[in-house]
């Protein structure tokens, strides 16, 4: 992020414009429908948050560089230039008020994938030095320390020792030739270590050979959030190197939504080649184990529960049925929110927004959408599958004085798991 | 002063050829501008396919999502009314089809004139409603620039002149028919270089959206 200039920013915008982006800009008729899909507009009523408008800098570069009319306008001096002032003003629109949730991309009548373009526009913001300082700092921590939250291997090792001492389970670390390598998000290491315990419990019961990797345990990718291909590539490369060194067949994405986007969809394109392993989301894996009868559960509760679909997993990742199948294992009184599945509303903290203090007030304001959705269900427990969503929702509920316990789906499955009485010494990682 | 008849002959003759040429070449240029930018190959393992979901999205985006409709009914209804009215009067008006038949040697059955007339009225009303919406709706207001008004005028002129010509409301008839044709020529000349181009590029946009989502196993 050193040497960021307007010129570099404009070049980065140019590099990000491809045929889909050009088709999208060519098709927009300024109808404003996208605003109705965006919680930053619906909850504030401020039209400046209209999704397509957030792309004005990218649109100007497209028009000026890649259309005949734009070139003529520029020749005649009619063009609206992209300036430092413009980009500074647009920082709030491209970062604070967009979680890359992709809901606008689902409603645009002409089919514009607006979230796809916001992700691309952020590259120009980084290159011109207009990304938010907090997210920049998280990115620097991710590159230098190995985690956006500044968590080091030592912290993970401590958690592993604690879990092993408490439960008698084994958490395999750096086991070469294991079938699966699990990735984690820092938030799971620090805030929700139950997730790691749950993995160990479930995998032991299912007879899965798995491991964590000391050189690559962090799955979150600040580069994806801030919009820096260079940082994103470096972070993905670590996970790829770790997995290929341990010669695993599969890498398990943690629940965390954007981590899944990073490792599953963006990763191979960032490093410029397909992986030598496959990537599976933890919920997909659990659902597969369920379908194959490798895990069994008991005593589903009849407490009224609902599920918050993390945007990156469902709307952008296609993990839609798995969480519902898994909920059916553990709960017999499941209710859907008014808009759910691919129409779910974002928690308000995705796409780097939760790491951005500039956005804090706005994020709390727009959380009202989630609150209304939750209230409509009458559920007494919320289940989700993303540590970031979970923290953001916890904070949101607190701000609105609403009591609702939240749990991660993987943990919930582990709680209802039927475990063999005798520890099976055969669970090996070789 | 040129005589109305001379004016009509002029707009029907060489001017029409110029407009069609600009229209066709312009559209080719625009598609070239877009497609030549390319799209890099996606190296991530696919969860679904691209082609069929892309086609599906081309079709499904014609209908609004329920919640969105409830929040913005005017935009959506005015949009439908205008587009349907315009398409019916453009494609199913018998004189239009006859013109097409004379030029290309084939045609299709049209609708009775009173039905097309009603569709034209709906189209004009829809377009006026869309303009009203654009001026008053805060979201549309902030998005709207001069080009949006330009394309509104370019679309409105053929509709209103066509209506006036059909009902013989302007004398002499050759004058209003000539103005109708002139307004269409204006529309054609501007078409490739303005937002009117969405008529064609939306198929591309919807396809990309559906295909990129379909690859991830998402129905968009």
C-alpha cells in the first residue's frame, strides 16, 4: 500500500474492467431497483447508498477508457474525471456501506452483478490509497503476523493444549499424508475454540484422518476484503503451500464466509493454477458424513431455532441445503426467517465492514434489518455458520437490547453427536 | 419551405439508410468494445455449470423478486407497462410489419389496430409514469444524469408521433408521418451509444451473472 497514487488507482480500475463489467455498465438504466436489495439503503433511506452508485469511479474509468463515446467526450473535454476527492468521498460507499453480500446482484433487472464489481473497484481504491485504515492495518497484520487479528501459532497451540486437556481428544497438527487439512478463522481460535473441539469430536467419530497445519491455519483473507490481489494471493499461497506440503487430499474451509470465498473460489485464480487438492466447506463435509451414515446424532431439541445464512456461503457459495439438512438432525422446531437462503439479508459486517471502525455506527443502524427478520421468527436460538456473522449479530443484538443466544452449526452438531463409548484407538492420521 | 411530401420522401429515403447504417455498425462496435475485453478462465473447481444457469437467468430476471416488488412497485409496474406497450406497438402494428416485409421479404401476423392503439396508449402512460418516478423518487433522482433524460426523449418521440400520425391528429399527414420516421432515425442513431443499448446488452449481463453464479452452484 506504499506508493499509492491516483494514477496507480486508475490503472488498477482499468485492469479490473473485463467483458462482464463492460456488459454490466452498458446495461444499467439507472432504475434504482438495487437500492431495495441493500440494507444500507433500506435501513437508512439515504439514496447515496444505492449499490450501482457505489461504482461511479469504476464506471467513469470504463466509459473513458473502453467506449468510443467516452473517448470522444474526453477529447472534447466533457468527461467527468476520476479525482482524489472523488475516491475519498467514495471510500464510505465502497467500504463502510458494502458488505459484498451480493443481494443487489440477485435483483438487478438487467442482471448486473454489482457485488462482483464492488470487489473489483476496491482494487483501485487500494492502489490509490483510499482504503480504510483499519482494514489496511488488518491486512498488514495478516501479512506480517499471519492473522488479521494478530494471532500467532502460539495462541493456537495453547488452545489445542487446553482442548486436549479438557476433553482427552487429540487435535492433530502437521500430520503429513492426512486426508483433510482444516483451516480456521482467527475468531474461532480466540472467540470460539469450541469449533476446533467440535471438529475433533466429529472427525474422531466419523473416522476421518485430518490435521491442522502450523504454517497455514488461518483461512480468513484480508486481501479479498480490502481489495488487494497481491495480499490476497500471498495469504492464499500460504494455505496452498501448507496443504501441498502435508500432501492432503482435501482442505476444509471453516464456517467463515469470506474465508470460503477466498480458498474455494478466488484462490486458484489468485495463484494462477488449479489446486492439487479439493476444497470443501465444513458444512458440506458434515452433510456428506450425515448422508453416508458416518455421523449419527440424537435427541433433537424442540426449542424454536432459526438459521442465519452467511452471504458468502449461500448466495455466493451455493451451500444452501447442507445447513438445513444438518439443522434437521439437531432440531425439530426449525423456522426460516422471512427472507432466507439465497435471499437472506446480511448481518451488516461482512466484506471487511466489521473490521472497519469508520463503519461502526452505520453497521449498528442497518442491523435493524436482521433484528426485524429475527423477531418475525419467534425463535429462541439463532444458529449460524460464520464466526464473523456471529460476532456482528451478538454486537447488534446487544445494541438493540435483544436477548437471543447464538450458536455455530458445527458445534451444535457435535453436541448431538452419538459418540462411541470406547475411545477408538484406530482413529489415525497416518 | 420544403413541402411535407418532399420531407417525407427524404426521411424515408437516404436519411433512413444513414440511420440504419449507424445503428447496425454502432451496435457491432459496442459489442466488440465489450467482448474484446474478455474474461479470464476461472481456475477454481466448478460446483455447477455455466451455460444452462446463464440462460435461465436471462429468462428469470424478467420477473422481479417479490420483496423488491413490494418495496418499489411504481418502478416495476411503469417499467412493464411501458416496455410491453412499446414492444406491442413496434412489433405487432400491421403497417410496421408491412414495412418489414417490403424490406426483408417476410413478415408475421399483427394485432388488430384498436389493440395496438391501446398498447401504444399504455406505452405512453408508462413512459410518463417512469419520468414522474425519475423526477420524484430519491434513488432515481440521485442516479439520473442528462443521458437518462435524453434516452427518455428519444423513446418518447416515436411513441407520441406514431400515436398522432395514426389518429391523423396533425395535418398534413405526410408531415407527421415524416416526423415519426425522423424520430425513429434519431433513436437509431443514438441507440448504440447510449443506455438504449441495454436492449441488447442485458442478455449478455444476465448471462454472465447467471453463468458465474451457476458455476458456484448458486441460482441467481
